[in-house]
C-alpha cells in the first residue's frame, strides 16, 4: 500500500486530497499547522508541523517515510514569504534528501496575465502580487532542490453544491445574502476555476507519474471573477443580481486562463469547467 504525506491537511484542498487518497487505499499522513482539528478523520497519523522550521520538516518527512509528498500548505498575508517560499524550500530539501517523489501545488498567480492567450507551462513567471511572488519563489526552490518534482499550477479552487463553500465562494455568497455590500468582482481578471475533487484526483494521478516540472491543471472554463461569482451564487439557489463588477486595479493579474492540454493528455481525470459543475452551461 503506497504511503502519502500531505502538508496542509487541514486546508480546503489538503483535506479533500487526504480524504480522497485514504479512500483510494493510500496510507495517509497529514501535517497541520494553525487548524489541527480540521484534518480529515481516518488518517494513519496527523502531525503538527510548522513548515517554517527546516529541521522539523526534515524530521517529519523522515518519520513518515512516505512514497510521495504532496505539498499543499500555504498562507496569504504577512507570513506568506516565510511559509510559501521558505516552507516550500524546506519541504523540497527534505523530499530530495529522503529520495521521495514530490508534487508541489502552485498557482496561476505567478503570472501577470498580460499575454493575449492561455498560459502554457513554458511561460516565465511574472507575478504582480506579493502572494504571487512568494509562490514564484517557491517554484524556484523546488526546481533547484528537487528537479524531478512535479509543480502543479492551478487556479481558483471551489467546492460547489454538496461541499462547504471555499474561500473563493464565501464573499460572493455573502453579497448575495445581503451580508456584505462593499464587495465588487473583477470583470477583466480571467482565471480557470477548478472543483476541489477534480484537483485532488489530478494531484493523486500526477503523484503516480514521473512528470517533472510545471504542469497546468485548471478547469475547462476561462471565467472572469464576476462571471464565476454569479455561477457560485446561482448554484446555491441565490439571486446573482446583487453582484456588481469593476475593472481590476493595475496591481492585479489579468488574463490568466491556464492551458491544461498537457494535463488532459496525461491524466484520466476530467477537468470540468465551472459552468458544468455549477449548472451554468
């Protein structure tokens, strides 16, 4: 039975990934940081870990002795450089030293979105946000320390009906319910939203391949933030008329749909579009 170590197993993606791997027959060890109670039940072990601690990361990987590490842990805000860049450096070094497969989860936010076409794996990172810069640094650490690792770039993660709302869904739902009136949604920031179970399945498949380097794994539909928000609220039975659009400021990425054709050729999982998942087709 293969063994998987999931960093960030208390997060939205990490929890879904750990649960799916457990149900598929993997022995799963999850690491948790700030929310230890949120890890899914039934894992072989749950380990409290601060990825900013290089020695602790190395010790955790040695103790777990996994076949694969999937690194989902990240934060937004002031701790992002230490967690996203520094923490990823520690995870990549530990995986390389242990000789285990690493799948690192990255983001379309490493791009500025100024190209007039979907983004391919060979496009150079060009972040315009502080968060995107930390994730670009993380990719550089992985490529340097663990060149055989897969770097899975993805987009806005959501659950949809039947799932707890993700961070990408909650603001739109709050506006639709009248709980917020100060939120606007960008009309010209275009992304490739992906359903959390589709992404978790894709990550597990990538883990069993020998793919090395970047791989784009996004949903099939390129959508503006406003159009995505409208789909979210309508799918949960709310009126989308309260949602308002605005042009993105200059310090936001713009046209960032991911060209996921390589992933579609490599993987069995179907990377559905948000219109299909949320009923807006």
